[in-house]
């Protein structure tokens, strides 16, 4: 049986600079190259047992960032619990003061700019932008569909307060990107239950149809309360999104039962699949518009 690789207690489940570990005589160069560790960046290693996710990428990047820099944008959102904001292979977004050198930017998306007092916080050993600054940067840097989906999750999780971002928009009116942030906040809805639902809602609104309500409570005569993904309560029209996000066959069965109950209560219920959202959104819009017009919308 081969000998177990050396894992000093100080380095177990940690991300660390290889040169520091050697300097402190915790590891030799040969031990650093063993199967106990994985190289994440130049001179940055981690216990191989750690999950290879975007947080690990952020921790690796943080070890090489200059003073004043912070994890930002979608990477900061990931650290606040928005798991769809970034993947393990995505670049880590960082904001760096103007004029400060970053060194190697491999695996980084570097944004130059300043941060106001209170806009950078440290949690779990990582400097990241505050939730409100994170939402601002997400809206400025990313496509509106992606940005709103991230903001929906921040709002829904109680991480971001709508009023706080609205206050920042008022204070920074006229600055670069403020209109994008205002538009994203206006489109955001913390009641959304999934990123595809968020994207579908935003695409409907941007196409010129009335804004649907996310997860509106429909009380049936039996007393059962159902929450269609998107709805227009005035017209009793609802849209249900069917995609991988909702789960497997059992969940789809439950969705069909919910559809039947809504229809029995006098609602028009339309299904939108991931494929149709991607390949036939024009057709989806025509169906929604026809349903709304049949119920009196003009």
C-alpha cells in the first residue's frame, strides 16, 4: 500500500501559497507536487478534497490580489449564495483601484474603479463588494437577462434590499451605467423561483406585453392555494415553465396536476419549455398575447 501523502494540519482543507508553505517548512517542493494538493493558479494550491466550485476559484484569486482589490459582480453574488451566477470554470470578477497593478490576470476579469466606504466587506476571509454594490456592478457589467436573474435571487434570499439599491441609484443618477441599474431593478422580482423563470419574465416585458406577476397566490374553491410561475390575475392567464430546473418526472407530474386544477378554475394556462424559450420565443409571445386578448386585454 503506497504511503499517504503528507498533509500538515495547518494546510488541511485550505487554499494557500505554495511558496509560503515551503518557506514555513510545512511542505517540501516534492510534497507540494503530491496527490494531496491541486494547483489552482501560479503558486496557489488547495487541499484536493475541497470542492472545485467558484468559491474555490475566488479563494485562489484572493491570495494574489493587491491591496484594495475585492471580489465583485457575479463572483461576489456567488459568494452571497447565488449559485447560478458563476461556475467553477468562469473567470473571477474583481474590482481593482485605478492605477494598481494586478500582475497575472489569468482566470480573472479585472474591472478598474473605486469603491465608496461601506461598499466592500470581508466575510469568511474574503474581501467582496457589499450586496448593494454587487447588484450595481452585475447590472452594469452583464446582459440584462443574466443581471435580473441574479438580482431576483439576491432579493428573494433577503441578501439585497430593493430600497437600498433604489437609494444608490438616486444618489448616482447620471453616473456611467446608472440607467442600466435602474432598468434591471425595475424588472427584478424577488418572488421568482428560478433563473429560467426570471429570464422568461424579463423577455415577456421587454417584448412589450403586460408585466406578469411571479408566484401569484391563486386560491381555489377547495381552499388549496396554487402559485403559477407567471400570471396575469386580472385576465386569469398563467404561464408555467417546464425545464430541467424544476426537477424530474415526479415534479413534472405535479406540474401537470397543478395545470389541470388551474384550468378547472377558469384559468388559461400555457406551458413554456426550455427548448421553446430558446428556439421559439416568438411563438411563445404569440400564444401569450392571444390568451390575454381573448380575456379582454387590448
